[in-house]
């Protein structure tokens, strides 16, 4: 039928209006619709309004998009009244409303929108088959969970099948997909093998991640399905980083990426979209015009809580207005409209920029079968949703399904799911030793001097960096190298030198920092953006978690991001992202390496007068993160050499630098040389006379403790004592070989520690020494650590909390002169 002719859904006289006025009227009418309307905040209806609406709707609702199938009588009828327990009805959104929104908000012309009017029968059949595959797969997962074949937490997607249907219809294998813990169906729709997904859930070696991930962590490198992330909303900046990697690919290889229309897709619930990460990622997407689709799954539940009870604006598609990111909401109970709208929005993202697609749906299951007790209050609601809002049943009873062989499609997917179950049951579990093998992508003793840059790296750098700017950068590098050779380079400049050398050497190296244009606080990112541009050197908003997250997304997609934190304590904002970076290689079964170099000034120097928040031992906080290599450097040489190695490492590395020594401590750096990142450094060896007279002590320290120990070395020796001074340049993994070798000489150890008594670095080191070197000790380990009290500003109080050189002198004397 000609769309310009009067339609049943049009208000009287609408057909005679000019097209633009009809379009605006459509928007206005929808905006005035109550509860769950297309373009207004969702609100719960009172019983009176529910009754009034039902009375006024009558049978005419059969063309408004709110009709429901009575599966008892087999006929179309208005949906039943929605009670307070059931919370919300299906939204009143039809295709004409959606067309108008696409024209007004997305800028489509009428002719452009018209191409989305029709969906071919074969495409509808494929979409139905995908919906059935997802339903049957999730039903099989639920049964397997109850039988004990699937363990831990599992989250099912029943009732939301139009979302994987639109993914299968519009998203390509090259697109980057980032989902959350309810991702089985998203992976299926992305082309991930159902056999491998089921095997992963069964904890088998043939699973997508070899049994390391489980239900909440499905990854598949071949289809670019990149999670499966279990911390709510963490996937948002990761997807932004992946979108940046697409732009970086185009920058570095313009000929090879001609016609590239890849996008990044991030799945997020309407509850999770209330997280601040959503605003930050919208800002990033708009600022850099990232090819990023925000796919909002609006099932009305933030875990188990009714989302409107905790969120004022449930129309997440409107969140982009502040950033110029268009959005639209579609009724996920209507398969055809979901496909039509999805096609238009995905085409927009491929050609123009970021957008939000919100799909209003219902989740039939509770949050997880692991916590069914929380679902008692939702029984009536779920019964209503299964009867009134099942997208599969609604499609089966629609005119669009006429003539389609739905029975054969259903039969095929049931056979496919059975095959996946059989495959999972017959597969073997992973070997025990795999867990340790997946700790780090690179072995701790890797020699990074032998690691070559990517192919054609020099040519790519020359082709993508302005020649004059590259010449200026190389000139500055030469000046820093001269300082390093003369022994007058500072710690901060040594790291800046390493960063610039590596960014020139390897065009896949990127950097993220706040205040980056100005060089941050210590000039570590100096000249990076001025030389390499905003895409490779990103000046970031002031939220470390956000740009660590973007770096993670880049790292998963072929880049080597550097993250400069200015002060490492600010990394507290990014604890979740740092943790996930450490877990990624293992959790993906070794599919995704996770290069990322995090660097910043930290620690707690005596009398530094920075107060508690800038004096926290963040290096101790991250010690427990698996898969993370952690180092320290208290000299320019160590800072330079370790930085170069960590940038080249294929896993996440964190280098801590002494905040009060960044500019004042100067020395040599071995230009061009990478240092080991798994070794301590013996800075001073006790004399043989002190060793033979039992007056020698092994002193383990790092950061400012190195300076403190050097400052009292003459005093210690003047008393007839001496020390093996060992700098703990690698906190994890810890170099026990060097420590053991020293203890074989001294038999006594003191740890000058810049972390707290409880849970500190010294506690870990002391425990390992007691476990592995107990027979070498003549006395208990002596820990000189910070008190558990917050570090005060006033020096008079600070001395009671932070240990220093004078404390070390006393400890060495006690160990060498008192009987234990």
C-alpha cells in the first residue's frame, strides 16, 4: 500500500497534512503516550490510568503495535491490563513513528528510510530461526544447570530473542562485539559455534576459552566476539577502545582499509546504562566520532530491581542528546520493526558515527538460576510477559509468518542444540597445568631486546607522521639521549625518552593520559600528541578508569597502549579495568593478548606532605591482581630500561616511580637497551669482613626506600655493620633467586617497605622468605612498613606512620647485635 495514503494508525486528517508536519505529529503523539512511550521517560501507570487506557483502546489497537496474541483462542486482541505487579506494558511504537524518528533525529531522507520498509521473507525466516536457536539453547542451558553440568553463575536471555535476531541480521564478523555476562545468545548471533559455547559452559577444553571463562566470559577471536564481561558496564570503554582501533587501522593502513565499514557494538542493559561509564563513553564516541553502536537491552530490570525504582530516565536512547548522538527505541516484541530499525541504525553507525538503539523487551527468567529466591515477587509479572510479550509467539501468529516453514526451522535448531549438548558432554576438561601456562602471555624472563617491531614499521611511521614534526621529535629524542649518556637525565625524562623511542619505533604504540598536551605533571607524555596526533596520543577526561578501559579495547585489537597516570593513586578509579586487563589473557583461553603499559609516580616518601589520598600504597593494592606484572624504578636507568621492556610485553604491566624523586634524581641510562622485568638489583654488596663477622644484613626496598637506604649507608658501615642493598624492581613476579643468594651470605633480612602493615608488599615478601628460605634465617624477618593509619600531612605525625633511613639503621643494629 502507498505509505502516502491514509493509514489506519493515522489521526483524522493526518493524510492531508504536509509530510514534515505529519512526521512531527507522529513524534508528538508518541511523546504524549503514557508509560514506556517511544520518546518520553518511562513511568509506571496507576490502576486508574490502566483501566482508562484499556477502555479507550478497544479493538482498534490491532494496528497500533500493542496487539497481543491470545494463545488460548488463537486470535489477535488488545493486550490484557497491566497490574502494578507486572510493572509496565509493551510500548506504543509503530513503524511510522520509527520512520519519523529516523528522519528527524538521524537525518535520513524519506527516500533513504523507504528502503527499510520491507523485510524479505527469507530474512524473516532466518531471524525466526535465530530466535528459536537462542530460545532452545537457553532452555538446554537451564536444564544442564539444574543437572549440575553447568556451575557457578549463569544468566539466561529468554524473552529477548529479537536482539540476537537483529545482530545476526546486521552485524558482520569483522565488527567488534562487547557484551556482558548474559551473552550466550549474543555470541550465537555473532557466529560463534554453539558447540564451543556449550562446551565452555560445561568447562571443557573444547570450549571457546578452553574452560577458563565459563558462562559469563565467552570470547571468540575469529568472529571478533570480545566478551562476556562480568562487571556491570565495564564493557563500555572497552568497546570505545575497539572502535578507536578501527580508526587506527584506517590511519596506519589507508590502502588496505579502503571501503572499511567495520563498527564496534556494545551491549548494555538499561540499568547498567545508568552507570557513569555510559556518559563517559558517549562523550568519547561523540568527540572522536567513533563507529560505535550502543545496543541497550531494556527489560525493565536492574538485576532484580524494577529499573524505574532506581533510575529517573529509563529512556536511555535520549542520553545521547547532550553529546549529539542520536537514539531510538523500538518494541522488541515486534520482530519486523526491530529488524527494520536495526538495519537503519547500523547503517548510520557504519557511515556517519555513534548511535543508540534501545530495544524494549522482557526477560522471562530471573537474574540467574543461582539466586531464584529473589524471583518470588515476579511470578505474576513473568507469567504475564510469557503470555503477552513473547516475541517468538507474537511473530508466529503474525501475517509476516504466513507461508514460512517455521516447523522445519524449529526442528533444525533443536537438532543443532542437541548436537551442542552432545559435543559438550563428550569433550574432555582442560589439563590442570593450563592455569599456570595462561598466567602471562610472555614468560617473565623474556628478552625484549630481541623483539622486533611490526613489519614495515619504519615506513608506516614515516607515512603517517608529519615529516617536520617527526624531525622535531627525533631531535628532542637526541637531546634526551645525550643527557642519558652524560648521566644527567632525570627519572621522568628517562621514561619520556623510552615512550618517544617506542612510539617512533612501533606505530601500533598509543598513549592515553590526562593533561597530555601539557606533558602531564612530569613530562612523561611530552611531545606525543604534537608528534603523533590525537588518535595515537589521546588527551583524556579526568577519569583513569575510562581511559584505562579504552586502552584495554585497543590492546585486544592489535595495539600497544601506554597509560600515564600522573599519580598512581589516581589508578584507584580504574581498579576494575586494571583487574580485567590482568585477567583477559587467561580468561579468553589465551586468545587475546593484552599489551598495556601503565606508568605513574607514586609511593610515600618521608615528609612528602601530600596527605593521605596522595600517599596510598596503590602498588600493594594491585599486588593481588592475577596476570599483572608489577615493577618499580628508583633510578633513570631502571625507569628507562624497564619502561621499554614493559611497552614491548604482550601482557599488562604496571611500573611505579617514586613521586618525590621524579625530577631531582638524575643519572645514566643505557640508551636503546631493554632491562629484565623479573629481576631485583643488587645496588650494594656487604663487605666480606661484615659477612664473616655476622654483621651483614640483607635489606630489601624499593621506590623512596632506595634513596633512604643510600643516605644511611655510611652511618651503618661506620658502626661496623654492612648491608646487601637490593632494589625490588620486580614486585611481581618476585625474584626469589637473588634474595635467596643474598640470604645465604647474611642470614638476616630487613624490609624497608612503602606499604601498610596489613596487606602490604612487605607482608607478601616476608611470607615468601619464611616459606622458601626459613632455614637460611638466623633471626625473624624485620619489617619496616607504614603504619595502618592514614598518612598525615603534618611532619610531627607523619614520622609515626612512614618509615625512613633512621628506622633502617636501628633495625640493622638490632638484627646484628641482639640475640634472637
